[in-house]
C-alpha cells in the first residue's frame, strides 16, 4: 500500500507502521483521537451541565 512502511521483527512479524502523513494525515488524526480517548478512559468524568456552568462562570469573571 502506497505511503505505508512496516517494521518487522526477525521472524517477519509486523511490529510497527510508518505512515506518510502527506497521504494519511486525516487517518492519523483519527488514530490519535482514539489513542487519547483510550488513555483517558479511567479519568474522572464531569457532567456536561457542570462543565458548561463552570465555563460560563469563568467567562463572566473574565469580562
């Protein structure tokens, strides 16, 4: 596949991939978003209403 290079171990097993970002930048963004989301899966959650109110209060203080 054009724009992809695989890194293989001594047994020929694929271990990593290099993406040509000129070709796959949009795909890389998707992959990165998934990885970030996965890494944050155990973080404390904040309800949307609480966050929205906090942002609104912060904005009011700044003005």
